[in-house]
C-alpha cells in the first residue's frame, strides 16, 4: 500500500498481534459464545456488545485508548460475537488448530456498523476460520471508527474534529449521554465486584475486557482501582469460565 492508501484504510497503532495472541482471542470467542442468547440486549438501552465495549474506553472524546492492535482485535471479536447474537453468522468447529469457522447464516443487512464486517463475510463466500478473520482484520482502525460513528448516529456520542499534534484534524467523540455511560460502568462493576445480575451480553463484554489484559493491553484499569483489580479479575475468570482464578494480592490494611 502507498502512503495515501494506508491513510485511507487506517492502520491501528503498534505491532500486529502474533499467531499465538490471535489464537488466544479466537479461543476466547469460542468460549464466550456459550453465554450468548440471540437478540438479548446488554441493558434496557439495548446496547450491542461492540457499543458497550467501545463505551468503556471512550473518554472525553479521545479514541486513542482504542487504537492498539490487542484492543482492536478484541473489538473485531466483538463484531463477530454481535453477528452471532444477531443471527447473521454461526461458528462451526473445523476440527483444526484454527478452531471454528465463521459461517454465513443470514446475509440480510442490520443497518448498523456490523454490516461492514457482514459485507466482507458475504463477499468472501466460502468459510474462513475465526482465527483468520481476526488475524486479517485486527490492524484496521476502521473498526473503531465504525462503532463510534454508529454511537454518534444514536446521539450517545458527538462527533467533532480537533487538531492533532501534527496540525491535522482527527475525529473526536465527546460523550453526549453521560448517564448511559455511567449506568453501563456501574453495571459492569457490580457484576465483576459484587456478583451482580448479568445477562449474556454483559458477560461477553466483560470477557472482551478481560481478554485485553491477557494480551497485555488491559482496559480493566479503566473500570477498577488497583485495589479492586485482582478481585475483579478473579471473579471475571470464574464467571466466563476461561481459566482458573489466580491468587489475589493481599488487601491493604486500612
């Protein structure tokens, strides 16, 4: 790609994930699909998995926290999980090391940001493994832009332009619906810290946040204090069923 082509496509900051890291994300998707129930909203506000995931890190309009290869890989995984939940694709075991295939089930558009990936799956035609979809797509920063643009279309976020350090204008997404963001944050914290009631999408979103920690690009500190982090992480591992809990650090003496 030439420089203009790279600028047009949008490349995520940092190095691409290695095969082992992509495999971790793919396995995580396979693990969390057991929690999905078709068309079940995250909250009464009917947030999709990708919308809730993005709202956990969008802060004061800055998108920089979403632009790492690990975090975008988890976002791409969220797109796939949303498509599974919306009945557009299914995951089928391919009996190989690459795990499951992403299989088209219904090509009808959803009229939202998920159509961007759905169109690629339809165009692809034949099956491609979950591993390969994440490997190929995770360096494309457009996945961040698409979900944030969608949230702006719902007036949950605003969309403006600000000057960057190089005097170039870049997209900026200030939060308009702060109450929704606060409610989401409190809900996720309650589930992770207090075993609060969680629906299927809640578990999946928390699972994606946990996966960023496994990839050393953790978003969990945006939700939990240092004192809460070990307890929250252990609870999430047990909730999702992805691993055995690690020993918790001793709590500081007050």
